[in-house]
């Protein structure tokens, strides 16, 4: 399946700012069952955009705007091909826990076993682990499936309940939050029992028949746990899903602090307001990559930039 992704971000400032520097993590990853066919990033005001790969292989774009401006518009557009991931077994062998312990002893995936900025074993988290009866029972894969369902059933999906910088305890105590919160809670619980686990930012293609809880016009977040013989396997605790052909991966990290879609600073005495819009649509089962894609991306980006420029006049 091919997907077209349009991700629009607009920063509006309460007063003119004289300079801004921005990092963007919006380019999907090309690996495993996912392949990026086309990616385009445009800004208004115009900026010279550069890129690099961070320590986890995420593609990072960055740019400076040196001119005075009251708004900054960032438009990212991608065409991505996804194929169904290999089917998972019903369960793993009884030796899987020992295999995980050997990996930990060898220092493998150490960063995804330790606490990180948002992942802390707080008293509220330990209480939840006890409530769930979280121990190394059955096998790791079966336990992760069970944990995904427990989080989905225990926590209400409620936008505006938390902020992007909310500590884990806010969602734990309120029993509500958004996909970022549920991913952080699951990562903390999974690391607590010795399974490497990381944060995934990306997009989810929504279909009416799936009844997803996550917002359709926003980015999405889920987790990946490392399992013997299987590698990194995705779990979506917001929607009680195994990550599959509808989950489009953009960046991976220890938690959200490693992979925000945008991060930046600006010079000026102003407050900023953020507006974000995301649209994910299926393109076709097969497309002419050489001819169709440049036309698709150019048309939509130009339309967004024209609308922005008209609003500025």
C-alpha cells in the first residue's frame, strides 16, 4: 500500500521575531517493511534546509530564518510504501526471558532498558504495575499483548488533558491522556521487567471500520519492544493494536524528548502559538513513482504556501 502524508505546522508569534532556528523530524524511515518514495520539506519564510542523521538513524532537517517574521510555516509531504509485516507467532519459547537477560548482560540495547527523560519508575508507576500483576509470567510476547490491552482499557483517550512536556505521573494519576502518554507508560512498565523498549513517532492511517481512538488529524506514537528471534515489534497501547500496515514510522528514541516533530528557538520578546494539521491518505496499490509523485507533491505544497502568503497580505 502507498500512502500520501501531508504534515503542516505553523508557529504564530505575538510580536515580530528577528531570528529562529528549527529542527524537524518528519521524514519517515526507510527500513524493514517501509520504504520512502518521496519526501519534500518547504518553509515560509523561505530557508536553506540542511539535513543529517542522528544517533538512532532518524533523518533530521534543520534551517535558520534570519529575517524578521511573525509566522513560520513548515510543510512536509511524503509518499511511503508499506507492506504487511511478517505474522507474529502466538507465543515465544520458554527460553525467551533467559535470552533477554543475556542481551542485557552483554550491554545490548542498554539505552532502551534504563530510565530516560520521560521514563521514570515513580511510585504511581509501581502501583500500576502491581495493579496489572506485571511479572515475568508466560512469555514476553504474550505479556506484551496483554499489557497493550490493559493500558487501552484502563486509560481514557482525552486530548488536552496533558501537555507534550507532562511528566508520566499526570496521566497515571488522572487515568487519561493521549498517545504520547500511553506510549511512555508502556515503555516504563516494559523496561521495568527487563525488556528493551523504545518510543516511536509517526502517523496512523485511520479507517472508519477500525474505530481508532487516536486523533486522525495529528501525529501518532506507539512503542517497539525488542524480542528474541523477532527483533523490534511494535505495540500501539492507544488503540490496542500490534503495529502493522497502517503505522508509518518516522523516528525512534528513548522517549518523546528524542524525537519531537519540531524543536527550535527564536529571538524576540514574543509568545508563540502552534497549529498542526496532518492528513494521511492511501494513494493506490501501485503508482508510477517516476511521473506521478513529483506532480502530487508539488501541487499540494504550492497550494499550502499560496494560502499562507495570501493570509500574510
